[in-house]
């Protein structure tokens, strides 16, 4: 094999390794009348960064629901309110997860909040 071909093959292998090791970010769109997870980014070791938006609406708080696909205990996390935010999740182990978001508003003092679910769910496949 000539030096030119060897250099080309080594360069392709380096590009493939760099692509495999880089974090993957995905963007999502939802119905504009509901809160939305707008971006996910895998940080490695079963950690994920989620960015979410009220899409113009300021919610009192958000509720994030994490469901292991194929069974397992569902987990809910209450997030600070506002028009947008982000959270880093440590999902602890590999697997498929379905994540949904709801924006919650207080109707009256002392009453239970009314939560509006996102029109979309995010499915993550962590390995």
C-alpha cells in the first residue's frame, strides 16, 4: 500500500472515531400551544442535557416524566418555572427511555396546579 493510500485510510479512521466520540444533539418541534423539549444532547455515561421551552408561555413549574421503555419505575421531576430552562439528567444505566414534559400553572391559591402536557414525547436510546 502506498503512503498516500495509507494516510487516506488513517484519516478516514480518525474521522470515524471523532464522530463516534462526539456528543449527539437532537432538536425537536412541538405544537406551539404546548411546552416542548426542544433539544437533547447526550453527554456520555448515561447523562443527558435537556433544553425545554414554554413556547412563549411562562409556567409556574414544569414536570418532567421519565419512563424506562419496556417496563420499570416511572420517575417524575419537578423543575423550576419560567419561559424556558434546561436540566442535566443522570439516567444511571443504558436503555431506552421515553421523556415527556408538562407545563403547570396555578389557577387559584391553594388549588392544585393545572398542567398542560407537551404534544410530543422524546425517546432516548442510551448505550
